[in-house]
C-alpha cells in the first residue's frame, strides 16, 4: 500500500556523502583561523541526492540510522561461523546416562 499524504510510517535512510567543500573536516581555513563550513552546517555530511546540507535534527537521525546499520553489520560479521566444531562441542545427550556421544 502506497501512502499518498501524511508522514511516513518509518524513517528512510537517506544516502549521505562527505562534503566537498570541507572534505568532512567540518571546518574551512580562513585567513587567520578556521571557520565552520557553511555548505554542510559544520557536520561534514551532505545529502547525496540533492547536494544540500541537512537540518541538524534530520542529520542526527540519519547518522543514528547509519550507525545502527553499521553496528548491526559489524555484529553479524563478528559472529563465529557455525559448523561441525559447534556440533561436536554441544551435548547431544546420546551417550550413556545422557552424556555426550561424539562417535570417536
């Protein structure tokens, strides 16, 4: 079912890219000191689709979604792969008195 009006049911992850002006550093060099980058609102990130800076509230939400996705992917990658070793170590209760039987 496609919504035609009103707020979205879920927040969508918008593609972000590093600001081309400050190159993600959040500041640009002035004559004597560093100034906040106005192209990205001193965040280092801009919308990849429009090339404009996101409002701070939207940026916080988008970075939080991006961080949660990255942490979930990292957790999936760090989980050990299951296999014969795990089955060998688990108690299968097939031995005498419900002990482990490995078949060796």
